[in-house]
C-alpha cells in the first residue's frame, strides 16, 4: 500500500512538473494570431484587438488553498507573458518593438524598490562583516605562538559587535519585497536579503561550533576541481623569494592616495578614504575605505599589483555601483565576492605583479580551507603548510589565522576559484565590462544587460586604468592565444 502510494505520488509529481514546464515555455514564447471575436455586449468585434488569458489552476490545492511559491511564480510569469505578448504584437504589426520586452513596464525605479533597497542597505551597513570576524591581536598572537614553540593554538580577540543579529534579522524580513512590481528587482533584492541573513548568522555564531557550517552555507565547500587546481599550482610553481626594497604602511598609503586622486580627476564622486590602522592585518577594503595595517612591510615591487587589486577593482566597483540608482550595486549583489576577488587577482597578474609566492599563497589557502572543513585544527594545518608545502612560518601563521578566524572561515578558497573563473572568461574572449558596473556575480550578467537595455542602469563611470596599459594588453593577448595556466607568471 505504502509503496503503491509512493509510486503514485511520484507519477503525479512528474506529471505536474511537466505541466508547469510546458506552461513556462508557452508564457515565454507567446504567439500572436488574428481572429474574429464576439462579445455579448458589443457583438462581432472586427476592428478590436483583444488578449485572452487562460490561467491554469496549478497554484491551488484541491481544497482551494494556495501554494504560495507557485502563486508567486505564476504571477511573475503571467506579467512577463503580457509584456512579451505586447512586444510580439508590436513586431507583428510592423512597429518598432522595444530593446527588451520589460521596457514596456517600469522605466524607472519605483518608490517601493528604492525604499526596500534603502532598508536593506541600512541593515547591511549596521555592521562591518569582515572587520567583525577579523582578530584585533594578530601580531601579539603570533609572537606568543612562536614563544610557546608552536605547540598551542593562538587565542584571538575580536571587536564587540555593533549589531544584534536577531533584531537585525527581524528588521530584514519585515521588508516587503512583494510590492516592487518588477520580478527581476525582486529576485536581486531577495537574494541579497538571504545573503545578509547568512552574514548575520555568522556574527551570531562567532567563536562557536556553529560558525564553521554557517561559513560553508555562505561560501560553499572546496570542490575536487578547485583542490586539484590548488595542488597543481603548488606542484608546478616553486617557492620564490621577493627581493628588493621594502616599504611600510605610510608609503603604501601615499601611493594609494595618488591612485585615488587620478580616479577622482575623472569624476569627483570617487571619494575613497585611505586609513592606516593598528587593528587590521595587511590591506583591506571596507566600503569606501582602504584600510592598511600599521605593521605593513612589503616589497616595493608588489605595490602596483596590490593597489590595482584594492583600488582599481574593489574601490572602483564600489564607486561605480554608487552611481547607479540602487545602493545594492555598491554593497554587492549576492555571491559577488568570488568573482570580485578573482578580478582583484587578475589585476595583479595583468600588471605583472602576480608573483610565484602570491599564487602559491592562494593555492595554500584552498588547501587550508579544505582541511579546516574536514575537521583539521590550527596546529595540524600550520604544520602541513610548513613541513609539507614549504611555506615560511610567518606566512603559514597568517594563512591559518585567516582560515581559522572566528571558528573556521571558508571564504579564503574563493580567491583562486574566482581567479581561475576570470582567466577562463578572458581566455575565451568574453567581456568583463559588466563586472566594472558594480559588485556583481557571474550569474547576474544577464540581469545587468537587461537593466542596461531598459535604461535602469548606465555604463560604468570609472574603468580600471590597468586595462589601458600596454603591458596589460600584451599579457591579455597572450592569454587569449592559449597561454597555459602554469605559465602565467612573469620572471620575478
């Protein structure tokens, strides 16, 4: 009986799924036909065009209650079908159809969309996600770790949270996205709301056993292909030593301000701030600020690459997004971080600053994240990096500190993954133009192109200056000619 019932349920489900897909196809491809219609009030209508809508009742249960998700999807598909039908009718009648059928709908952001975007932005800006998860005592923790003969895992301290995650989540889901009247914008804002929800979950579980799986919810796991790529890099790219003059935090800040000034000369809206701080590690972009650790000591030869990454990608896309109609394009659409970091590493490579040490570091991060996800502890990963993979003690500690911050953070695997995705895209001749408009993910390129056609977005104000350099153009040309991944590096 149970088996027969299960089989019947599967058959019914498959039948319903096929019906839904058939309806979706019909809604996406409307057919314009001429026909004489009769109406009880007006008789025969020879010179009147009418649209007949037949709505299948797949969104209703047998007892009449509504399936909420199906009802929502059907309403969106029906609205889209009407606009497609109007565009098809215009084409069939010989008039000029719009560039995109949704151009017949809203041609400006409605108050509801602007209000929902503002509320999402307020919640996103009520906390600094990365700073909230980053230790404030990294240097002291490193010194103590080495003083204890590398036998005890470091104890990190963190900033107090500036937000109550539970209250913020309550406010997040009080935002009514059903009033947007635009299915594309509703989807983009809904995805962003879910991502903010995940970030708040990470804040709420900071330094608890729940943090690690919550981190995987936001950033995913390490795929077999990505782990294979990491091991291939570590095997093919030998450790190198960056030579030359060393520079400190204030030298980096001065050069960053010079680059910011060049972009500001193009448009005054590039109002980036450069800060030297004691409570950060390395270089970090947070919103419109470039934060530089006061303990920074780096090879001068790496400066061009790092500023191309931080200023000409992260800050540039922030300010380009700020010029669009919705703040979500500067805050970042959902899942934008992978390709954003990939673009940053691509910038380093394009200007000739992606050293063997840097590429090995990105691969090491993947190995460390995979080991952390599988249950390895700080000391285990540290020893594997130093003993098996040839990383120096300081580099291995910094790498482990990033991966194990707040309880186990999976983000660091996205750098190599994103870099490979960008390089594959460029190698095939695909354009990167959409990614300069703001902070977007690859799955949003079609949405961006639609919004551009509808006049709701405009081309980026700022374009990375490194793309106009002859040396960058030469490297990109060689990549498109079939340059192998393990031969990407220029001689150091």
